C-alpha cells in the first residue's frame, strides 16, 4: 500500500519530534491502527517554523532521498550580539561593535559564503556525538566537540538591512543562575530578546543537506567583525516541496478526524500502513 508524504507547516516552539508524535497518535486513533511507520525528512529547530516533511507508511523509505533535497530558508539575523545557541532559545551572552557595518559590507560578506565549505554545527543541535544528540549533552552542561561538516550554500541574499536605534541603550546581559539541574526545553519559554539598538538583516538562503542556518549566522557575525544570532527562521522549500502546499497541525488534525481523501491510503482494518 502506498505511503504518504505530509508537508507540515511546523509552528515555532514545537520540536520536529512533537509534530511527528502528534500525527502518529492522531492517525492511530482515527484509523484504528495498532502500528504505524512514521518519521520526518530533516529536523527543523524548535525556534524555527516552516516546512517539515512527515513520511507515513512505505513513504518512510523515501526519507533519505527527501533529506538530500536542496533547502530554502528565509529569516532575520540580529547583528552585534551572540547567544550560546545562535538563536533566541537562550539570552544574549555578549555584545559586539556595529559601527563598522553598512549594507554594502553586509551584502559583500554574504556573497563570500556562497559555495562549498566546512561548517561546524551548533552544540545545541541534533548532530550525534558518540551516539548521543549534541543538544542533550549541551543542556546537561557538558563540553561538546563537533566535527565540521562539508556543506554547500547555493544562494545567500540580503533582502533588507535595518539599522539599530543608535540612541537606544543596550539592555544589560543577564546570565542564567547556576544550578545543578540541566536547563532543558528552553524553547517552551525562550530567554532571548532583540535589542532595538542593534541592526537586523532579512535574508534568503538556499543550501544543501546538513546546513545549519544558526551556524551561518554565527559565521556571518564573525566575518563582519561583530556578532550575530537568529531571531527568526522559516524553512520554505525542500526539494520539490514548498511551504505554500504545507498544512498546519490544526488543519491536519481536522482532516484526519474527518478521514479526508488525502489520507485515502490509510488502512482502517487494524493493519500497519
């Protein structure tokens, strides 16, 4: 029986696993299935939104092929500051100068990233280190060493540049209190913020499998002799699939409960799809 590839518009604040798990249990209940094969074709960070391909049934055999597709992202970087995770899950840990920045320099720097290159993934990522997801070790406060990966940036376009409010004071850096308990699941209550004093850039990137846009933000900040982190990220394309055809979690929940024709290949006789 044919499987299904479900293009989901993942909401910000959800992990990819949470989306897959919800769809799994919704499908099992609606179609009275004892088992179901289900997985996703490429993790999308909790603080990012956008296209997540969920594969059901025999479509799980296509996960590796789908993961290899070219990805497209849009988003916003804040310049002049960094966070430990390179996005807004954690708060700012350092400020950097921004007086040397202008649109011309930023556009020229972005062009230098186009092409094949080595990139070090964030320690707060799903990359496996010694058989364990890096973010598990990082959130437990352990040191994590990650090997650089070979990736390709096909396009890196600066769509807008906004200067910060020069007369607006920078908020003080508030470091988290020391604790013996691991700081887990910060995406549920993110600590990050965007100071109005700092400049921002809106961008569009197309890239290969394995590219971390958070790492691109880190590297972009370093190349500008400043710092940078992501304050917004949205995946808009994976191979031939685009966000325009994706469905929200709420839409899918309703479609599944109503046995929408999209799920016509589901087997309702207690068999595994």
